[in-house]
């Protein structure tokens, strides 16, 4: 069995294309079940965040797996969308198999593949992706263990290195961008559109930076009130965004909407109301909350999530040093998972060997009992114990040797030899996932 990955992220793909392929939480389970129906997909998990969409799957054939996942993505790509996103999807995708796919997931969970090293939300997003796949019943044993191990990696990195001491979030980075552009947040009024987790983190950073007033607008007014009260701000009605825009100096949008919530005409009217005073809008949502045409309105300065990458991070050097320690942890956990996976591929052979030995033992015990006639309970126990001891001693060395050989590139060859020597019949022998990444797997 092989592990494959097809994905795209902030490094390979601009936001206008990422948003075409983003999967809203409300459709996540349906998407998983749809993906599971494609040929060759035995287990799957979808990791969808503002900066990446990655699909992990277990397959019997690597190329079939890649083809099925790309076909699934093409379904989303051909849905109606913004006219700007008409270029081919394929050049933006990366594909990994076996060790590369495993190592990539571990680095993602550790926060080493994020826009900002050590980003603090990704581990929770990996866990949520795993839990949603479990709920949709589209995983299998290998997928479960892979993501459980990835979560262990993320936890270890955060507890055993200092990378968590400098943890940042998308909201934090948005505030840093505003500070760079305005020199200082203090004395400016801010409007947060969206009161989810990212909105809450953003408000927290804004208050810490001394924003003079914070307004919170959300589709659920009760949630907006709750967040505003927590930080001494004010809640604003979602259907009254135009007037809220007129009062703010900085607007940060971070809703989970699948469509624009700020439109060109709406912002034009707000700018008239504010007498053309400059307005900064930072859109950190994917799909985007703000119509890109808003950037053409006079006096409006619009930035999206991809602009955050240019933010100077004062803690970058410290986190890079801690990232070296994190890589060592990843290597340890990668080796442990690889050992487990290789042993797993030999389990059918070991089980078949033990089953055959058990059948032979039971047949010979029955033959001996028939020839010996009536036996006392003590005699029965002695004969059974002797038979068990002989079988266990004979099986021990071959099984242990096979497990040891599992760590080599030739582990599957030893399994084949054992199957031939003992004439074992397996329903389907597992292939090794210790093949060289992204190379064609040759039949043993």
C-alpha cells in the first residue's frame, strides 16, 4: 500500500486560484465521500486551509492515485468562478508519494511549511482534517496512524523546542502588516469583519497594539457582541457594513463566506461618507471576502493574504534556529513511522505463516490423540503444551528475521521467499512503501 499526496499552497499558487479550490467546512464531508469513490482511493483525508489544499490518500497504485485525485480536483476547478481564474490548474500542483508525502505532512504539522515558520494554527487544522475524515468514515488504518503520528510530531515540536514561544497566526501577521503601513496602530479605529477563531486572534493582537477602538461585524450579531464585549469593543450589524466602513481606519476581513462580502459600490459609497479619508482593507480570507475591484476605489488600499508574506518578522531568526531542532524530531518520528509501515506490509505473510503452523499443529494433535486413546487431563495438557512450544520456537526466528528485514529495501523479497518456501496463500500481499519517492515501483 502506498501513501500519496497532491496539493497546492501559498508558494505554488496565488490566492485567486487557491480560492477556486478551497473547500468550505459545510461541504467537507461531502467532498471526502466523493473523493473516496474515485478509482484506487482506499483511504483519504483533505487538509484545506487559507494557505493550502492538500489531499492525502492510500492507494495500491501510485499513478492511479494521482490520476484520481487530480480528476477530483478538476471537478472543483470546472465549477463556475471568477473570470480571472481561467489558467490551467496542473502547473500549480505538487505530487509526493511514500517517504516524501509522509515527511511533508510531518513538516506541515510542525509549522515548518507555513507562510511564517512556527505558525500556531496549523496543528489544530491537521487535527480537524483528520477528525472530519474519521466522521465521514473515509480513512483506513494507514491513514489513521499517519495523521495520529503527524499530530504527535506537531505536539513534540511545540513542547520540545522554542518554536512555540514565538508562535504567530495569520491574524497576527495582518496586524503586523497594518503596523508597517501605518507606522503605528495606536490611535486608529479598526473594523473586524468575521468573528471566528481568526477574527478573535486578530482582535487580541489589535488591542495589544493599542487600537483606539475595535468594531466587530459578523453575520451572527450575538457572536459579534460576545467578541466585542470581551475586548471592550462595539458590535456592528452585518447588514450595515457601509456605515461601519465609514468610521474605520483599518478593515480586516476574515469570514468563512464562499462569496464576496465587500463590494465595489458598497465601498465607493462608504468613501463618499468618510470624505475620501484613506481606508486600509486587509483581506485574509480564502475564498476572498473583498471584491478585487475594491482596490481601484480612490483612497482605498487593499491587501490580500498573499501580501502578508512580505511582512518583516522580528522573530524569524529565533524560529529558524528552533526549526533545526524541529527537523531532528521530525526525522525521529519519520523513522518510527517508516518502521511501523514496513512491518505492516509483512503482516499478511506473518499471519499466513502462523495460521498454517496452527493448522498443522491442530491436525497432528488430533492424530496423536486418536492413536493414544483416552488421556488424563494432565497428559492432555503436557501434549498440548509441547506442541505449542515446538511451533512457537520454530516460528520465532523466521518471524523476527522478517521483521528486521522489513527496514531494508529488500524486505518484500524476504516475504516472497517465505511465502514460496512454506507455500503460503495470501489474499493480497502488501507492497512496501519504502520505495524511492516519485519513482516507478518495480514488481519484485
